[in-house]
C-alpha cells in the first residue's frame, strides 16, 4: 500500500484538541484557503521539487498539526445547497435545500487520506471464498491495510486493470474507505472527479475538502444517515457485521437505467450479502437511509404540523433494505453456522404454524404502505411471509425479520378491513416468539 503518512504520527497528532489551526485561523478560514495551499504543493511536485523522505514526512506532520480539529461540515453543506420552489400544500414556498442531513452540534474532525491501493493487490493478499457469488470488494474488511484504519483516516481504492478475480458483479472503478468508531469498515463508490480531489489531498498532505461529506454521510455520527444505519445494527449488536458498502445503481444493475429509458423494466437489486457466513452488506447508494431533501427542508424551515401534514420520510425504505440484508448476517453467523436459524427445524415449524394462525387474514388485511414501502407483499395463509420470501427459507427469514422490526417501530404492519391495527405478532405469533429468543441470545 502506498502510505503517505506515518500512522503513529497520525495518532499522536489527532490526540490534540485543536479548534483552530496553530496560526490562529478559524476552521472556516483554514478550509477556504485550503485549495490554494494544495495547489501550491502540487505545483512544486509538478516542477520536480523534491526533499528527503524525512523532510517530507516532517512537513506533512506539520501540516496535520496546523489543521484545525473541526471540519466545517455546515459551511460546505451550505455551499453545496440550492434554492428550490416547492408546494407544502398551502401554496408555493421558497426553501433552501442542502444535500447532507447534518446533526447540529456534532463536529467531525478532518479526514486525511493515508494511502491509495489497488483492488487487484487486495485480492492477491486474500483468499477466494468457494461461493461463486463473489464480489471482490465484499471482503475488504479482512485486508490488513484497511482493518488498521484509525479515526480521521481514509484510503482510496482503484479497481485495477487485471482480470485477477471472478467477478459476477461489477466492481466500481473508485472507492473511498473509512472505519467508524464502531469498528465497521464503510466503503462508498465515488466518481473519477471526486477520486482526484481525494488523491490531491493525499499527495499534498492536507485534509480533504467538501468531498469529505460523502464518506462522513455513512461513516460519521455527525450525519443522520449513519445514525439510522446504527438503528438497524442495534437490534442484534453482536451479529458480526464488519463492512457496509454503497455502490451506484448502474454498477449493481448495469444497463437498467438505459433499459428503463427504452420502456423496458429490469428487476433491480437493491442490496445483497455475499460469500459464506457473510459479514458485509452491499447496497445501492439510493438506499442510504436519508430523509428526502425537499421534505427535510420543509421540516426544518416551515412552521407546519410535522405529525400529520407531512408525508412519512422515505428513509424507512433504505432502512428496510439494510434490515433485510442484516437479517442474512444474523442468520449466517449463528452458533450453528450458515443459515443457522432459517435452516433449523424450529424455524420451519413456525412457518407451518403461522400459516394456519394468519389464514383468517387472507381477505381481511390491508398492508400499511407507509410502513412497508411496498417492500414485499404480505401473504397470509402461506408458510412464507411475503411473495419474495417464497423464493427460499433464508429469504423468508429475512423478510419476516424486516416485518417484525417494522411492526415494533410503527406499531403495526397494516390493518384489518375494519381499520384495526394488525401487528407482526398477530400475523406471525410463532415467528415473533422465535425472533425474541434469538434477540435475547445475541445481546
């Protein structure tokens, strides 16, 4: 791995409390000057100005020491925002929409890019799983160079050019990788322009600029999407998740957008787990659990009834996808190994018993679309919980886990024909007891 910073130096420097740079600049002033500082360093490099390795290392450490300890997330978020005209139900309103959902009062520290590595090289250092459904980046958390990342650090990964690994799924050309304080590795696909911005930061020794918000969105609790992700993992905090990756839709579903433009619908993969006893989840970026930007702007800036006059925020959908995939992590890392729970005789018995118990809802159930977001049509009277759950016992387990959590969160998964709430416990009483048993054992 190309590592431009000494890790011990990084740790000691990050231990200092710095709200301002050593030259007295505020974080905002420092980051406003940052592009010109990087440009000067890169210009010297282009001209061949070279110092000894020790001198370069000392200069880099000094640049880190001069950087403020606070990354001005709000400043960059405002600079990336745009004005919009929306109708809140009582006429058009002018609102300012920012791209990131920050948490007031929680500051992120600057991120320094400590290296650039090649996915081919990571593959060479690892071992191929026996599963044919293998995604090279899904096992990156096992790589030593990535597992040692510290707070405030990030690494760039480029795809490489060799056909070194089996690739039944597309591999993104560029990734930015950071580790959360929870020990989970967070990866996100980025475009070539953003990759170059991160790389300039790495080469210059200065921190990343506004592009840092992209990785903070999923890796830092200074933003709400990360908090919503954590809500999913909190159901089974010891289930063994080690990595979360977001790809762009075109990478996961190549050709789908073009097909849609031509009037052809292709089934979309929203997320998946791979390899035996998986410990990583990959999802498309649209499933990052954020609140709709325009809706969020309305909630933050207008005096309206947040409980009744505003539709439910669509972050429920992103959380649902993560919850479904996390259920596979739970299932495959149980005490008995792969499909430990869904493959058990006890779980099979719940499917048979529940089909009898919920047959009374066959023509007496209306799903709550605001809770479920149309994620799997519930099928009373069947041994599987949803239409998608019919594909395998493992998918049934994941679908029912999703419904179980949704019911706890919203108090129902639908209503009967008379408008009375129907909970997961009413539809699947035996599965509910089984899930409660699993939860007690994984806490």
